[in-house]
C-alpha cells in the first residue's frame, strides 16, 4: 500500500469536480484498516453511508472499493449476510513512507499539523471537561500499551488507540472522525525508524501528562499538552523529511 501525502489525497485516479479522487478514497479506507479503525473480518458500512462519510458519489465510492478488491484488502460477498468485508490489513513499507514524505511539501505538512493540533487540542479539552470527577479512564492503560509496542506497526496501532480514546472521551463524533483520519496518516511516519527518531519514552511521558490533566479535569492544561505533543511530532517528521532531502542531494 502506498500512503498518501500527509493530509492530502493522491493525484491519480478519477475524481469528482472539487472532490477527492478515487485513489484518494481508496487510500483513506486502506489507512483506516491499517491503523485498526476497521479490522479484518469487519463489514464496511453500506455504500450509501460510506459515500456520505467521504462526501463523494456512490459511483466514486464503488470505484474506490474496486481498487481495494484488486489489492486484496477487501472482498464483496453476495447473499443475505453479504457486503464488503476487510480481509487483509495493509501497512506501508519504509520505502513507501519515504516516497510519500518526499512528495509532501513543507507547506502541506504545516497545514496538516495545524489541523491536527486544533482537533487533538480540542478533543483533549472536551475530554477533561466531560470526564466525570474521579472517573479512571483507560487512557493510562493505552499509554502503557503504546510504550510496550514493538516495531513500527505495533507502535503505530497502540499510539493511535491512545489518541482515539481521548477523542471518544470528548463525546464528539466529528472530533473522533477527524482524529482517526489525521492520526491514521501520521502515525506510520512517526514510528518509521527510516524517517523519524521518535522516542518511545518521551511519547509515554507526554501521554501520561495528558492523562493526568484529563482525569483531573484540567481542561486548559490538557489542551496545551495535546497541542504541544502534536507540534513535537511535527518537528520530528519535518526533521525526517529534511534528512531525506539531504541524503538525496548527497547521492546526486
């Protein structure tokens, strides 16, 4: 699977005027599967509902699903209990991630992280405001799972689960959808050793600080910490991109 440039759809494939390309929709569904938002064996929503979620026509959605079927990621079954099911979880290779990041401009990266900081910050703020006093969430559990992850894929999945849970606690469907979309594109880059030098311990320390702010209902602090966390991730990925560009220059 080839990941799209962060926050953007690929430029190949058919598209509706002003809308996402067929390839872009296929990539976003594949990214959701790779990050565990959709799991192997799970049936996708009906075509009309899925098309509405992505803001495209049903015909465009069907072409995107056809691409995923051709890649062996989903299959469509007929009959009473039929539908389109996830049959394989894709995950990008380091080379695919490097190629995708090389194609992404620094301006696009900044736009991506501006959006991500806004969504993650507000999700953390609302989670702090809406979590009942004294309630112990599962956030600490997910933070420890992220620390114990082995390899890029496992760390990406665990890291994403932590951030998705914050969005769940915000009780905002839109923020959850946004966090799932953005983090599913971000996390593979962040935990790819060929790109970033992300510190598992540093991430764990930042995660625990966010957990404490949320569970102690410190909304301002939770928002600040979440935004700082996203900005730290941005710095790591930007540094990774610049290093890739420097290595490419040296090879010429």
